[in-house]
């Protein structure tokens, strides 16, 4: 399988490992060694270990993305509750503080989709104004200190505003963790690609007496040819944490197989997608995978890929599966 994205590295390395084993058998008792320019000699075992490390690194990226999604979900929940309290507070202002100077300080409500500064500034304004109301004479029909209908007092509101700031810091930290994990993964992919490129150079030189092995060298890029039409697909949750994907059959005469790729979260990220499985044309057109739905509130985005014999491929529309409970 040619390298066409993050998800194709592991399947491609598997093809190289299988071919490498055939080369070692042909060269026995010797073994095929390869080397990048100015690099040390690498044997099959070392390359296999690199594959294992890269697979673990890809998993780490998905885990960090999940952590980031959870942190963002926590922010959304907190913002929703704070907006409820904020709107009730400003309603009390309008109901009981008309004709006073305090009504002129009534902050405007932020939007749930506003960023940190734009969202929290009105909350801080409400928090400080609430404190001033508690310290001022009470207007008719108002008992101070001011509390909301559910019993929320100024201190609880102020604590919730502070906790939202903590949640934003946690989200930024999780985002940085994603970037660092991606950096580790990219370095491993670069090493793997360079070694596979060196392998394709070494085999014709070392196995000239075995033309069949030279002819079946795994590819790093697709062969010339057309891109297939994508297939339609749908996905549902099989509780508690399995995604079931069903897709249409491809009529392309060059069809080789189908693959499923996925990434954590509700947005498709080609650069983070990982390979979740494959099946042949004669097998049922469906996948069932346990991936990413580690706890309630998490989501994954999936695509079904049509892969041709040339290595050219095309993905379906993105399919989002969410775990509720």
C-alpha cells in the first residue's frame, strides 16, 4: 500500500516487513541490511520495532485528542450553566433596579460560542456588579444578599467563573499535548519513510538473483491511474463503545479492497487518521470497531476508503459517532 496519509504508514510498513522476511529467506543464512544516507545499518527486527513504536505514537495522538475534546466539552457545559445564572441575574436587574444607577452597568450576555475573553468579560462584570448590589441598600421586594432561584449566591457564581478559567487552561494544556504527540509521531514517520525508501534501493542491489522479489517491491507512491468514486456509508453506535459502519459496494473494476480510517473527535483530521481495518470485496460491506469512545461524551469521525489495485483511493463522507452513556 502506498503512503497517502497518516493512516497508511502502518499497513505499508506491514507490507515491507512481509517482503523483508521473504528477502531474508532468500539470502539465508545472511540477512538484508539497509541504511539511510550516513545512517547506521538497519535490520528487519529494528524496522519492526519502529513500526511498534509508531503504532503506539499514533494511539497516543488519538488519546491526547480525546483529552482535548473532553476538556472542550467541559468548557461547553460550564458555559451553559454560567449563561443560565448570568441571564437570571440580569433579569433581576431589569425587574428591580430600574431607575437606579446599577441598571446602566448591566452587562450584555455573551454567546455560547464566544471565545474565552469575549465570554468571560461579561461574567466578570456581572460578578463585580453583583458584589456591589449586595453592599448597597436593597430596593423594594429584594432581599440581600442577592440569590438566584436555585439558591446560587455571589460566592458560588464567582467560584464558577474561576473554574471556567481553570477549564480553559486545561484545554490549552491538552492542545499543547496534542501538538507534542504529533511531533513525536511525525519524527517516527519520517524515519520510517526514509528507511522504506532505502529498502527499495537496497533490494534491487542485494537480490538481483531473485527477480520475483525485485518485481514485488512494496510501493511508496500510487501507480498512475484514476481515482475511484467514493462509496456512500453510514455509521451507528453499538452501545456502549462500538461503531458499526455499513457502506455501499464500489463498481470500480480496479477495486482491491476497502479500508476504514478514524480519528478522535467530531472533526475529520486527515493528518491524524489511523487505520482501523480492511476487508476484501467478497466480504460483507461493513466494519465494527472499538475505537475512541472511551467514555460518555466522546465522539469519533470515520471514513470508508475504496482502494484500487494501483493504490489510488477515495474516502466516503465523514461519519460521526457519539457515545452518550
